[in-house]
């Protein structure tokens, strides 16, 4: 049962404030600086919940808090949907991770604790009102009687209203107007906001109660059985060594082919009978599958096969061959984008390959240092890597590289550039403002003009919490471009 020496009033304030901000900022609103504001408050609330529950708050908490706060600034900077969606999921997961009593990198334990926190937050909210609230217990009879009265009155009101509506036309018209009001968007918008407010407030208040109960359970456990030592090295060395030997023979043959015929030979002649797009894509997806299998394989062997010199050498060869595969895929993608230009997918390929190379270096280090925590370091490096990438203006890089390539080759997919987010529009507009008269006036030019008008015509009055830097910058650039493209046109609102 809940102990009486906990002051839950501040928890109510935090939960209510988070719910209020979420309702005002996120329901039918554009995500901008509002995400940062709400994240800061949420981090402060979780810190208070853990402090109130007397759960340990170490350096990891503050490091992770700083990370999620910086990550939340993404929504005030970028307009790329992929980045915003990934950041939203990552933000939600990491905010919940902040409430854990300790960080763990064991996936089964992490997933179980995640489920417990989400379910425990809501379930403990209702348990509190059933058992833990003195105020509620004192007034339980009153609330119960009111509830029974509402249940009894509802059918009576419906029958009486129907009879009175039939008996009197004026009353019937009044009831009809009342139901028409209920059908308006304003009413349903209000209901939506109330529902969101209640759910979020209950969740965060329930989370504070759950953390207190969690600490009480731990305090009541006076005896903790020592965890048995489990020997994971269950696969004989000869079995693991044989698999590694055969696999590495295949990988070494592949590496030899790549080095001799792709890297050292005239690669363009070798590939003249291939379609560049399919060749490059096959290389990448082949690499992706092999890299994942290699990564899992190395980690599996490290965990379940007793390590000795032969095993470590075999794993090192696997890592080396994986690097050859990465270099091969990188080069194929280079051939591809050199001919067809840059796109998001092609730049993401480079970024994925770079992260794979970094992670494989961590694995290589872990092969020779048994105490090195590969997974932990991999997750931390991955989080930092994603944080940096999420703030990089990918679309602007695509625009600049394609325009630079256009200067060399005369080929430009202008239509594709107009489909990018507002992040890349200022660079495209700046170039087009000085070169549009020399470019061919075709359908793609019409697409560019349409994109400019689309940005301007979609401008809406925004609240301060919806601010996004790159969106605002693209709006200014689009208005300048419109003056040049349509010097005698009417205002955008007249289109």
C-alpha cells in the first residue's frame, strides 16, 4: 500500500503541465520549438519523480537528459519527414528510459522494463485512486452515489427528451439546434483535446506512483539471491573454428575479386554491360545483408564460443572482409551517383556505410579485448552519430552537389530537387535566381515555379511554438524568387 509520507502535489503539477503543453502544442499544430519546450519540462518531471521515489540519479541520467533535449531541437530546425519521424520515436523511447532505475543494454531486460513502465504508469494511476488516496476513500461513497445517479438518469433523459420533442415543435427545434452544435468541428476539437489531456496527465502521474511503488518493492526485498554464473561458451571451439574457416575462405575469394577486378582494373569497362542503377543497388543490399550477418555472427561467436588465438584471428579476417564489402559498395554507389546525381537514398547509403565501418571497428577491438563492451559502445556511438546526422542539412547537400554536377555535365533533374523539403529550397532558389534565364523552359521549370508558389500559398499564421528555422528561411527565399519569376503577378492570396 502507498506510504503516506510522499507529497504527490508536485507530481500532479508536473503531470498537469505536461498534459496542458502537449494538448496546446501538439494537437492540430505543427511541431517546432514546442517539442523542445515540452521535452525540457518532461525531463524535469522525470527527475522529480525519481527524486521523490528515492531512486538513484547518476551521471547517466544527466548525459541522457542532455541528449534528448538537444535531439528535441530537431523539430525547430529540420523539415525532413524521415528525420522528424525517427527523432520522434527515439525521443519517446529515451524519455521513458530516463525513468529507469538503472540503464541496461541487455535487450530482453530493457524491453521487459519498457513494457512494465508503460503498463505500470496507467495501472498504478487507477490503483492509487482505489487504494492509496485518503481523499478519495473519504469521498468514495459520494462519488459512487453520483455515478449511480448518472447511470439511472441517462435513459430517463433520453426517453423524456424524445417525448417532449414530439409534443412541442419549439422544443424540438431547440433540441435539433443543440445537436447541430454538437456536430461542429469546434466541439469535436475540444473533445479531442480533453481526451489527450486526460490520457497524458494520467500517464505521467501514474508513472510517478509506479516509480514509488517500484522503490518500495526493492526496499522490502531483504534477501536477494545471488545470480547463478552462466557459462555461455557452449559451442566447442572446433565447431566454431570450422564454420569461421569455411566462411572466411568464401569471403577472401570475394575480397580478391573486388580488389583485382573492381578496385585495380578499369571499372567502367568491366561494368559496361550492366545497368548502373541495378548494379549499385544490388551491391548495397548485398552488403547490408552480409554486414548484418557478419556482425551477428561475430557477436554470436564471441559469446558462445570459447575464445582462443585461432578464433580471434578468424573473427578478425571476417571483419577485414566486411570492410572490403563496404568499400566495394561505396565505390559502386559512387559510380551510380556520378552518372545519375545525388538523392536522399544515395546519401543515406554513404552514411549507413560510414556507421557500419565505425561499428565494425568497435567489434574488431572487442575481439582482442574480451572485457570491451561492444554493444554498449555501439549504442552510444550510434546515438551520437544519429544526433549529428539529424542536424545536417541533407537536402541542401543534395541540391548543392547536383547543381555542381550540372555545371560539369549539363544534366540536372530539376523536378526531383523541387520534391525535396524546405530544407533544400534556399540553396536551389539562390542558384535559380541567377541562372533561371539561361535554363531551358520546360515542364521541370514549371515544376520549380509551382514549388515556389506552393511554399508561399501554404504559408499560415503560426504560433511562436511552431517556429522552424529552415521553414522560415525557405519562406523568405520563396518570396524573393516570386518577385523575380512573377514580377507583375498578384499577391499569393489572390491565386
